[in-house]
């Protein structure tokens, strides 16, 4: 399944499928990006980050892609599991300044 | 290595009272950030502090709100004369400069 962020803030996928969550960021000077997972009633949990001098970074079951030309960021989750159900936020940063958060996408995994 | 700690986790105040929210950053982290989150929304930056210094308070209302990060002890976000519109989740994050790690948040309810 695929989300386009602001236009589709919810995403439902079958367990075992891959998920793609998209995010458009606003500041071309941003040089650091983070994806966070937030479960209900909890604080944002760091998932993966990427610097602006990279276009792809992989973690365990997650991959972040960065396209600076169109200011677009995506999070790919392989073999999505029920425990992945949460709201996912992208955030951008310039230097040591604060994070700017996107709207968020709610991912629901259907068993 | 304990993560970011916040207390209290839940705080109920009546209109006109004061709210004090505390944040202990991760060990070794010298940067502290405070964010506010309304239901179904992303986090909004409020203030960025380093030890004994406010670096950026551009996201914090000029009146009733203040923050500090003393040489010893936790960072404090103080809201005076609370109003119903202050009801939200307040999150603290700490970092060494780039990636920010969040605490569990304080949920403030103003009656």
C-alpha cells in the first residue's frame, strides 16, 4: 500500500505486505531527516534517520529514501506486522535547530 | 542508559492555576527541546534550550509560558494561569545535536 501523506493520512495494509509512507518536506536547507513512530499515548519513537548527502538508508525492515530534487521523503516497511500499527511522522531539521514535523500518516495493519 | 524522562505523566489543573512540567534528558545530552501536540496533529516546536541558556523560544507564546534548563536538575516548562486551550500533550526531547529522542510526554488537562 502507498500513502501520499497530506492527501491520504491513513494507510491500511495486510499483514506481511510492504508499506510505503510518503512525506513532502518544505525547507530546501534542511540537511537531516528523521522518521518517527508514535503509538497511542506514547512519545515519538526514533525509527531511522538520513542526512541530505545520502539518498537511501536501510535499517531493520525499514528503508528511507530521500529525493532532494522534489523535496520528498519516503519510509518503506517490509513485511508489515500488526505491531507496526501507529502514526508515522517525518521530521526535518537544519543543523542543531528544532525539528519540523509533517502531518503524519496513520498506518493500520490488518491481520 | 535511561531514556528521556518526563513527569508527571498526567496533570490536571483548573483554569488560572500553574502547571510545571519536568524533563530529564538522556545522560550526556546537552540539548533539550519542548514540543506540544494536540490530538491527531503533529508536534509543534516550542523552545530549545541548552544548559542555562534559551537558544530559540520562537515557538513559545510570549505570555504565561516560560522554560528553563538549569545547571543542575531537570528542564522545566512552566505555564502560568492555565486556560482550557493549554490542554495538550507536551513532549520533551534531548539530543547531542542531531537526532532527537523523546520522552513519554505529559498530558495536561485544564478543567
